[in-house]
C-alpha cells in the first residue's frame, strides 16, 4: 500500500476521521485487524475525575472484539467497567525515515485507534475464552500447553470487552519526501527498516522439557 492510498469505508465517524495527512488514512477492517494482530501492546486512554490516564497493557482480538485484562484491584479496570469511554491505540514502527532536511524526517508506521465504551466480561465461558484469546495473541499454541486458570485466579482477574466498531488506522510507507530544492543537499537520505525480532528462547533452570514447536522460529504475523 502506498502512503497516498486510502482504502475501505469512506464514511468514518467524525471522531475517527483522519484530519492531518488524510491520504494516510485506512478505514478497512481487514487492514485494521492485521495491525492489531501483529502488535503486542495497546495503550488505553481514559479520564477519571478530570485526570487523563494512558495505561499500556496487552490485549487480544476475537473477531470484532478487543479484550484487555488485569488485576481486579487495578484502578483502570475497576473504573472502566463502570462505562467510562476509552480510546485504545496500537502502533507498529516499521522504519526511521531520514530526509535531507530535519523538517521532513519521519517514520514509517501503522497505527490503529479504537473508540468506545468498555464493558466487564462477567460470563465465565466468555471470560475464559477472552483469556485464551489474550494468550494466543502473544504466543499461538501456548494456551493448550499450559495450566488453565483456576477459580481463584479467575476471580482475581478482570477482563474488559470493547467492540471494534468505531475505528480508523493511519499508515506511512515509502521513502523520504524532501522539498525539491533540498534534493541536492549533500547528506545521506533513506529509510532504516525496523522490526520486532525474537532470539532463541532461554529455558528456565527448573524446566526439563524440549522446546515446543511454537517456540521454534517464533515471529509475529505479517498480514499487512
């Protein structure tokens, strides 16, 4: 996808319509899902008693639903389940763009914004399925290879659900874009590609098991 391509739903909401650099906007659900599936961490923004908070946390996607979880005693989860509106963002950094002028330096990235009201997952089966989605999002295959949460652990954990209904994405790809008069400036210009790369897993000292298949050549999905 070029940095000037705009695909998908041409009618985003007023809150999710990309205003600055609108040519980078993406409203296509499949591309949004691909970004969400590749990321590890989301940032959850909300306001409580007039004070803004932005909390990083892991997440999982199941169809058109995002799940986040944490301790039932956490301030974020205790208050979000009361119907506080949230803004969840996920960003993937793909490269540093070095232009000839400082003003035109940039980054290649893919980001998603999801707006809505998070609700508490109280039904036991959905709560367990949500925790499975969270686990499988990070390491596919791990859920069935691990001990399942017991009743005490489930009680101490809160899970929130946010429907992916009001969303947008923004992406930049491609080379540096300089002012025409700067192309003759004598400095290096180009892109430094970046990606998340895993190393060989380090076995716990009290573990005598062979490496499972899902740890061999572990990598994030590349769907976009």
